[in-house]
């Protein structure tokens, strides 16, 4: 786009703007993209929009091509579709996570995730002041025909109003039945951005559809009740299908709308668990068109935490992305989906649970799609390319990492036995692990076992991408895996007993203490106006610098370079904070002392940590009432200064197996 910046980014993941150097992104998964695909990308900027769609060919080796006869671009500058040709590059890791140069804007990169050939993603780190969504799927062999579109489908539809704010945003959930012979019926339920929570419906029987070259056209009659959603009254909507026919996507060749859909049978999904890749667009109609695009992943927790999700989204609109880590829930499934009233989203699944689509409930309009991630395997000393997590929050690997963060690496045959570091500074060789290399720097190691290793990301790292490898004392080396590096990736340690001791960290009560050292809990909650101490990781580089793996210094304290702020249930805590920095005399931890807002009533509240490129609110603080005694007859305690906390290591550390049989990170509180 001529109106956007004119040079390619120099780095693979430019969200880490402070990182001065670049590194090589793992491209061992490039073969996951090979052959002919259909794609659609929509871009919404400041009073301008683009839709690029058609055929794209991936060569399996990092290059893609859009030929003029197979590609089309529609923009508000041209007013009509034009033939479109382009070439570009891509790099996909063995996890199916990577980037490709944006078809709509060659100066930017779309960060994408791949599952079973389907691609979803967004250019969240762009500097061109726009939001976008990219979706692609292989063209089946044999190519889809009219007979391929046969059965019941549900589609999530979105068309933002990019000229006058969110007043005329439209989204809908569309029920579609197709007879496999060129005729379909649709029934839509949705919202206008300027109409509050009023629900609109529209029924369109007897629609015609046809296929050519593996792509379909759903033909709406002209003037089809254009006063409401109805695909904005367009006559045609292009339809692209995954090879198995379970996933649909597309939009109008003459407009900037987008839809994603799944084939359904009305039953609840047979499986909804594990890691999912996701991308989407959201617009708050109450905020005059605050349209965001995002990509990321979420982990569906099982066992005692069934119904809970830990999620991360990388959100961006022209000023570099922001990472959001948060808990989510799913409720009772009905007719193949569920509604999340907290996030104002309605979800629908493919019958096997491998694909989830969502549409926004007013005023939070939009659409999203999630794909069950593939399960990579390896031999020998093997690092799972999806197995890099924040040791506190358990944020999935797409959240990236930051310098000084305590991270946990999962895999197989990583060590011959279990060993925990018992002295400071933490060593760079432990047990049968000779070294964990992060961009060539030796990471301090806290814990090793056959299936996981916990290390601190070296402060010396200056790269925007982290290439991670394990080397054993026998000389065996693991595969190299890649994750993005950001300024901050905060995660609060949690006390698992709040959820029955089941599942990974990141959900439940924050690892926090009263001034006297007692653990903050439901039985002994924090009080409005009380200052408590909370432990976390992922606050990035510090000043003065501190040796990797060493205890936090006492005089002077090491303070994060990044500006960090705290909120409880959205209420900002008093500033300046009494203390924020590396936990004095403790390794691998940051500590924040903050005052509970005096306006809070009793309850359990999410505590939010805001950094320059991140926000995390996965952990809960229990708050009591300042007018009553604490549980057990104790009185509110005054906060201790950081120096008073030095002799006592937090009493939360445990080492025990996960409910799934997989080991947990030992530094979890």
C-alpha cells in the first residue's frame, strides 16, 4: 500500500523494537505450506480498506506467488476489483508458527499459524495504522464442486464500518443449508453497531450457488433487504473450502466483509482440548470503532480444571503489538457450541471439535477462528516447538518470551534424571544437561528432568527471536526451536491449591504475601488499603543489571527498565509502587509491592500487570473487608519493606506431577 511504510522490516518479529539485532527464524516447517491455496485478506485503515483474494501458490521452500489471473485486489482507492500479482516469502517453524510477507502490504509481515494446511493470522506489528485478517486453505484434489457444498453450516460474518466509526458495523451468525445441487437457504441473526443490543434477523431462501476452479459463489438477489446485514445486500459472496469440506471462508468480491464457517451436525464437539491456534477481529461499537486484529493461541485445560482456558492474543493496530494473557472459561455446550457472556462471544464447533468459529455479541462485534494445533513429535533429545511456556502464567508459546523471564521447556529425553539447582547463582550446567543455549548464550538452569527444563532467559540477549537448543553432557543436541522476544511478558505465579492442586500454573490465587509473610488466601484475604507482596516473572531487563541466575541484589535494588503498572479488577493501584524489581536475595523472581485499592468490596479479583507491550491478568487476588478482622481473628498487617523480606524464601515452591502425567514446572508456587 502506497500510504504505508515503504521498507521491509529488518527483523522477523519486530514486536521487540528494543532488540537491536536479528536472528534466524526456524523454517523447518516450510513444507507445511505447499501447493495451490485460496486466500482472503482484508485490511482496514484510517478511512481506507483493502480486500485481496484469490489463488496463492506456496513452493514448500519459503516462497509464494500470486498470479494476475488468480489474484484480485479491491480497495477504496480503485472502487472495483483489479487483477493482482505478487510474490513473497514465508518462514514456518516446526510448530506451524511463523510469518509471510503480506500480500496486501509488501512492507509488512503477517504472523501466521498453520494447522492441517489451513492458515490464520494477522500483521499485528504493522506501523501502517491498520487492522487485518488473513485466512487461507489448500485447494482440494479433486477440486470442490457444487456437490461438495452439501449439508448444514454455520458462518460467522463481519463487516466493519471503516469510514464513520463503529456505528454501522455488522456481524451475524448465519445458518446455511445447501443441497449439493446448487441451492441453499440462509438464516441470519446479528447486530448493527449503532443499534445497541437489538437483535436483527433475516431469512434468505432459495439462494443459488455454483463452483468454478474449486471456488464457490453464493448468489444473493439484488436489493436483498440491504437495510440489514444480508451480506450488505451484495449479489455474490465467494466461498473457499478446506479439502475435507469442514471449513469455509470468504467474502464479497465487491466489499470488505469476511466470513468463516464450519460444517455442523447439531451435536456437541466430540473433543475440545489441547492447544488451539486462533486469529480474529474485534470492534467495540461503544468506542467509536476501536477495531483490533489479533492472532495467538490458547490451551484448553482438562482434569480438575475442565472448562478453563489459558489464552494469549497478540493484538495490534499500527503501533506495534501488545500481548494479552488471560484466563477464559467455556460453559455448557448446546447445539454444537457455547456462549461466553463474559467476553460477549458465541462459539460454534465442527463436530470433532478441531475448528471453532466465533462471532461477537453487541457491542463487541467481530469474528474469529481457532484451529486445533498439530501435535509435533521428535526423536532423541527433543524440544517440543510448542513447549515454551511462561513458568508463572503457563502462557502458550505464541506469547513469546522476554529477557530475565523464567521459562519452562517441554520435550523428551532432555535429561537422564531430575535435578534441582541448590545454590546461587543458578548454574549453566545441571545434571546431564551441559547447556541450554538461547541465541548462543548459556541460560541459568533451575530444574532439569527427562520431559522439562526450567531456565532464565539471559539478560544479554539482544535478538528479536530466540533460538533455543539443549546440549547434554554426552554431546547430544536437541532440535532448535524459535519463539519471539518482547520487552515484557508478565506472568504471576499462582497457588494451585485454589483449584484443587490440579493443572498448570497461571490460574487461581496469585502467589502473594501479607507484610508479615503469611500467604494471601481466601482464609486470609488482602484488605482494602493493605500493601501486599506479589511474585511474578517476565518484566524484562533491569537496572542496574544483575548476573544471570543470581539472587536479586539488595543495595541497590534492580528495577525493571520498562514502565510497569498494576490494577485490581480494572482499578489502578496507588503509585508510586512501594517496590518493584528483582526479588531481593531470590533468583528467578520479580517482586511487586502494591496497595489494594480502598474502593474494592470483598471478592476475588483478577490482578492486571501492564507493560509497554503486554498485559496479563490471569491470577486472582482475594480481597476481604477493611472493617472486619481477618479470618482466624488476625489483624491486618502492615507491609514489610523489601529488605525485611530478604531472609525468607517464599514458601510456595512445589515439585509434583501434572494431572495429565506430564511434569509441572518446579518453580510454580
